[in-house]
């Protein structure tokens, strides 16, 4: 199936953060209620680089957001054994961190404390096919083995993907202001200009929209970490209400009476791009 457009209409909702009245959370209902799922490990992800199909989206080093992000991952790295991390020897002997120098611009002009090293075409923490513990991120696999959420062991940029959180200061006409937190899809454009050059990317691919649960459920732990448990509770209710409204619309369309000319009423396809992620709709069809 063909990738769906990035600029399709979307349904949004805004609400005041219950834990912080000076903040408002803006959520992309179309994305959060989609059936996107990660295909890595299921044999269906061709990777963002056709030359490294087994690397998924790990062909680039993971850039750390701040010192806390780096410190958290560093502590996990020190606990990884050779049975967990395929490239442990070169990682420890030659270094797994590439530090940014002042003036580096590869992180948007605001360099963080560095990035994971790329070795043999992919992140140094990526276990390759054939490794006894299995292919995939050593940091992720460590979390699963220890019964932890992967967000506690992986760089921020890795566990947040493909959810995008942005901030914006909003000034009202009466002179008041608030911080707006947006939760939406991390699509190709979020990677920067190079995102359009990726050989494949999953968020608008129908083949990746076949999950059993909607995104707001499957990525609950990540969303709670991003906006807090109280804001997530509101988000979850809005998403549930949105899905109920979509189901009611589809049901009513399917049961609509015939027109005077004897033709069945249309099923509202012109409305669905706003209510249902186009890739999810394509997968359902």
C-alpha cells in the first residue's frame, strides 16, 4: 500500500493541565487514536536506510537531549554484559559516545552532550541478526529482561519516537500567557530536511497501522512520562470519546437509508481523514 499524505486534515483537542494550570496540552487525536505499531522485530520493517534493512531506524546515532538523559543511559551501559550487548568490547574500548564540540549544528544549532556512536552502519547498541540474545537495541532488551519500561534505559529521542512533544509560549490578548505542550506524530518532517530522503518511514505507512490497540493505549507509559499521569488521564478520555464518535459515525453511515434515487447514502469518506488517521483508514480498507 502507498504511503498516505503528511498534510491530511487532523482533529485536535486542548485542555488545561490538571497538574499545572499555567500549562495547556494540545493533543493530536487523529494520531493518538491511530493503530500505528512498531514493526521492528516482526520482520516487516525495511528500515529507514535500504542499505541497512535490519537496523530499523537505528542507522543514526541517538542524540542525547541533556546531561540527565546521558547520565541515565550511561548507568545502564555500565551494567550491560557481553551476553546482552554484541558490540560491548569496541564500545568500551573505543568509546560508545560521540561528544559534540561547541558550534556543532547537527542537532539544530543547540548541541546536547553528544550522541551514540555509529559502528558498521548503525548505532553501536544495536545487536545484529544472529546475536544469541536476538537482534535489536541492547538497551531496550535489557529493560525487557529486567521487567522495566524501555523508557528508563534508552535515550529520550529513542523511546519518544514516534511521538513528538513540542513547547510554545502563548500570549493572550488580555496580557496573560501560558505554556502550550503539543503531543503529535513524529513524521518525516520532524527529522529535519533529511527526513524526506529516508528510504522508508513508518508513521504514514498503512502496513504499520495494524496494531491491536490505539496509540494512546499502546504507548501509555511513554505518554505518561511526557505529560504526567493527570494530563494523560484527560488525554485518554478524549481519545476514547473520539473513537466512540467515529464508531457511531461509521455505524450510522452504514445503516443510512437509500436516497430517493435508490442509491445508498455515502459512507462519509470526505469526513474520515479528519477523524481517522489516513494510514489507519487505508489499512482497514
